[in-house]
C-alpha cells in the first residue's frame, strides 16, 4: 500500500484544523449563552422539522393547513416555504439521536456542523481552478469569515448555513465536469445545487448564475478562438453537463409546491434558458464546422450578438419596474422599487461602507489582485459569481452572505498569487498575515455575539434580558388556550411557536394587507385601534414591546449631563423631587421605533380606505408622513428632542393605541415596582416637582427645569418646550403640564394584564 506523501499529510491536517476552528467559532455562542435557536425565522424551520418528523416528508408535496399562523385565516407552509432546511436538520437529528440528543439540540448543532464543513467544500471548489495553497487558504478563510459565521452559527437553523456548504461543492463538481466525465459530475453537481432550490429562496440567483457562467464560457471560447488560442475545455462536456444541470435543477424547482412547473415559464428562467441555447449552439458549431470556421460566420452578425446582452441589461430593470419581477427579488435588482414592508426589514437595507469593511475589508485588496488569475475557464465561475454577487450585496445587506464563497475564493487566490511574486512576495506575505489576523478578529467578534432571543430582540446596545422569554412562557401558560394574539409581525413566530398561541402575522410577511391592518390598529386612536383588533382581526389580546432604560444619579453622565440637583428652581418655590428619567428605545429595537414602518405600511396597504375604519380620510396623510404628527424626527431638520448631546425621538401624539400601551404610567408603575426608582418619568414628560407652600404636585417641563436649575442652554428643544426658542417649532404633548402623575390614562376597556421580567420591556393587554 502506497504511503501518503508529506504534502498530503499537510493538506489533510490543515483542512482538519480549519474545520475544527470553524466548528469552535460557530458553536461558541451556544457554549457561552446557552442552547437557543437564534433570530426569528429559524423557529418556524424548527417547527416544520418537528412536523415533518411526526408526519413524514410527503406533506411538503401535498400541502397542509396550519391554523395557528396568520389567524384567523391560517396558512399552508408547503406553499410558502421549502423542505430543505427541515431535511438537513433531520439528517443531523438521525445522526445524533442514538447519542441521546433530541430535535431541539440537533437543529441547533445542524447549521454549525454543515457550515463548518464548508471548509472542505471551499477547498474542493478553489482546487478546481487554482493550486493547493490557494485552496487551503480558502478553507481557512471560510472557517473564520464573518459572512460565513453570521448565518452559520449554532442555532441559526435556516437556509444560508447549508447553502454556503452546498454552493462551492456544486460549482466545483460542475467545473470538474468540464474536464472529465461530464455525465457523472454533471449529475452530482446539479443535484447538489438543485437541493439549494429546496433550501434557500435566493436559489433563483444560483439558477441564473450557472446560466450566466455558461454564457461567459461561450463568449470566452469565441474570444480565445478569435485570438488563435485554445479554449481550455471541451464544448461537448460543457453542453452535456449544462443540459443535465438545466433539466435536473428544473426538476427540483418543479417538485415543491412553492414553485411548481410554472416557474420554468417565468422570468427567472430567462438567463438559464439563454445559457442552454448558447452552449448547445457552441457545441453544434464546434462539432459540425469547428470554432474557427463558425467564428467567421458569427462576425457577420456580430452586431446582433452584441445587441443581445444590451437588450437583457435593459429588459431586466424594465421587468422589475413593471413588477414582473417582484418582492425581495425586485428589491435586489431595482432597489428603488421596494415596498414599505421590504424596506422595514433591516437585512434588506443597503450595504454601507462600514458594513462591507466589517465583512470583507482586510481581504478586498487581495480580491482585486486575484482578477487576472481568474481569467481561466474555471476561474471565470468565481469571477462571474463575484461580479454579480457584489451587485446584489450592495443593494441588500443580507446578500453580503450570498457572495461569500466567491469573495473568499478570490481573496485566497489573490494572496497566493501575490506571495509568488519574486521581488515583493515577502511584503505580500506580511500583509496577508496582518490582514488574516484582523479578519480572524472580525470573525471572533461576530462569533461572541449572543442570540437574538437572549437579548430580547434588541439591536444596539444589545443587553442580555429574559423579557421576551418570560413573556412567551406567560403567554403559553396563562392565556386561554384558544386566545389569539396581535403583535407586530417581527415576533409572530415566537408567539406561535414558543408562546403556543395563534399569531395574527409573522416573519413570512405573506399577507401585506393583514400587516397593514395591524399597523393601522396600532397607529390609530385607541378606540379605533381596539375596534380594528376585535372586529376586523378577531382578537382580544395585544402585545407591545419597547426596551427602555432608567437614568439615575451618575448615569446621566453617559448623555453628557451631570446628575440633576434637587434644589429650589430660581425664585419659585418649586422643588424637583428625587426622580429617574426613563429613556425609550435604549437599547433600541422596539415597537416605538418600528411605529414609523407601521404607519407607512398601513398607508401603503390601506391608506385610501382609512375612512372604512372610522378615521377621517385626512388620516392617511399622517400615516404617510409620521414625523411631526406621531413622533419627532431623529435630526434637527424638524421637531426634535435633545438629551445632553444625543438626539432622541419622542412621541407627539399619545392618543394612538400603541403609544397608549407603551407610555401609560400604569405600565411604568409595574415596570418599576419594587425598585429604588423614585418618581420615574419619561424623558419627554418632564420633572416631578412639588410646591413647598401648597404641596401641589406637577411635572415641570425639561426646558423649564434645566433653564432655571442648571443655568445652561436647554437640553430639550423643539418638541416639548412651553416657550419655543427662536426658529424652533414647538409641539404639545397631551398631559405634559398635567398636575397628576399620569401621563396617559388607559381606556376603561384596555386592561394591562402582564408586564415582563426583569425590565418590563414586553406588555400584554386585554381588550375587554
């Protein structure tokens, strides 16, 4: 038996080390924060994996009705989602169940395991068009890359983790098919990529990418032939392997209810079909006449050939504008055509320079340096992927992940090429080491972030909190078994799956009208909102969520303020009582911030019909421009709230149902009950004070308090000032100068039945 060479051992040990590093990075948050499924979407994936385990896989192809989602209508998840995530989770469950692990723990491990295995598939992919050194670098970089980690953590039981494993494997197999055994490798590569059609909604991109790559190879072959050079691959192998891909991928598409055979006649099949025509034409021309002779004929119709890609470039945006391409695919191709629902999702926002640098920054110079080395039949797959994927990544921040295999492959090739340089290779090696260390640090910073449910859905600064977990446990055990729950769609999966109660909307966002109706209920006056919830949406329970923090004593310094002094105000007899200031949306991520999108979505879906719900027709104008009527802007271009050196938003109209639920003092009492908070008050509500002669209790506006007590420029301007500074509009807030401690009184038929622990960020009301 032949002994393995030293280099083979080096390669094997390096790959195993990369895999071990990848698995450690991906499971770290589980080790540190606990066995939680992350984010929102993975919860429905777990639910459907459990349903598949109980009922078998056949329901994915026949359909099933689920009444606990999108109450009261229900939904058929087989038509909304696809089975791949459930199947790969179950594959890990069947592997680990003999060792005592249940489905919950298995699906937490599943994404980390498959995504860590991408170290091997990235090696295989890059090895098809470059050398061992570049391939090993690609494996290591994939192990620590932030974009691989972001959707490959333990607990991120969703589509991207598996796709980042499958995409480089499938592309590598198709590249192998260009060289040898096109039927075998064509079938294997097509099956791997075809499974992505059962896994990720972005499979339309993979479908079109392979078609686009086929077109690029045809153009490359013609260009090389025109230069009198060999093309470097077999046109027969290309035709055979791509034809297999075209029909096998189409079979995967057609098999599931979400897509079905009609997808083959859709606009999404345009580029793949064009690729099929091109590769077959190239093979026939090569086999019948030879490429050189065929090229002489093609030169006569060069203007037609040039017109085709130009027409495609024009056609796609036009089709997107006409909504032939719609939804999030429209948002990717034509970003300015986004609906309010698409815009409201943070991961659909544009990529910023900061985000891109945090994802690929240290590797960008090496990616650029790789381009000359990618002008080969195999390398063009990476180049086509890199160029098209970079465009989608710029238009939508989530798709920075989609381009990850191409970006990492290109970076690895770039480093390997620069290090080979005779004169400056040592400099390139030093820069590569420094960049890689920084890249590892970026990956580690991503790896150590806690799961979304651990920080109760807060964004920044994320603070560990059990509020949502406490609320969901209370919902599951204390609400009536048949009670449905209204909440903003962000938390729908949590309510249905962890709270075990039907939710009215969820993260699938399949019913924009229902989402708009919930938004209208929240942003309407309380009595109208209650009518919408009970009459139109048939529910009596509603959840509101808003993080907040209390500033007391020295904590004011974080906003550039000294601790409020409790002394006589000017020449009056008012004294400020000991108090803590409650800051809404600190940390951020609650319904108050999201009320901007609630208003816009309500206006977009129901704006012309608001009168049908008992609102004046003019109300649609308020919904379409929430700043200045519902709350302040976050800039000094309009009404604003300034605390120290920080601009903050503040409510202007406390009559809406949502703001009534968030800002009433009954909620504040229960939030702060049993604490040391003396006279808690919202930052926009003023300072509690007492007249020492009469004993009268009032709330002094911040403007007045800081003007007289501090003798400094007022820290609160614009929105709540009793006497506006020159050039600043002043808006009144209901109850601001009320002599009672209640800022907002709850309507008699709106009953506060639950306030979460430990911070009171989640509240549940019953409409009686």
